[in-house]
């Protein structure tokens, strides 16, 4: 495994974080935000995303959701109900701000501590499994980046946090 310390760096709404997991100079994953106005439902949405590139993959189901991995969970080439996709954006969490009423949060990654996003990076035609460890604070409206890792052996299953 090749590990990357992300120094518990925070990204607030409006911020951007690029992660080069295998330190080869290629931007593997992009964390970003988006403000979406919804005039039909009369509300705004503050959205937090992760995006992959042509050389990186994210795991998603038919509802565009990614599994939340806990420490020691296996990240492998195939997961039932999920597929690996390149050049895709995955909504982690969003703050809903209605014109009337109270704000609320939704999304699988809201208020999670030290959980793992399964990732893949393609290098020399080979697929390497890995993970990014994050926390998400709805109170502070931020993502906290802890660590990332990628297998140095292609095709090998890895354990989140290991």
C-alpha cells in the first residue's frame, strides 16, 4: 500500500480539494461544491461532490450512491449492486435551504466520522484499489480529509484504513 497523509485538512462550501492518491502528478480525484437554485421547489441546495477522472474510478449504484465503508471493510474489483465508473461526480451530501421552513441535510455522507470512499486508479492499463478517509460535519458545513491509500499491486483487494 502507498499511503498519503491529508493532514485533517478541511474543505468548506465553495472550496476545492484535489487528491493525487499515488503521487504521480496526475489529479486523481476532485472534491468540490455546487450551489443549485431550485425555483420549482423554492429552495437552494449546497452540494458537496467527489469526481473521478479518465484514470480514476468511483463505485456507484443505480441511484448514483456510493457505499460508505467502515474501517477494515474490503474494497475489491466487484461489489454486488455497484459498478466502478470513470469521469463521474458523486454527491456526498447537501444542505437544503427552503424559502420557508428549516434547513436540513441529506446524503449518505452527512455527519459521518472516519469513513472510507472506495476508489480505483488506473496505471499502465492496470487497476489499483484504494480508499480515501473522510469525515463530514454538517454543523461546521465541511469535509475533513484524513488519509488516502492505494494498493501497489494491481487487482488486489484492500481493506479500508489498513
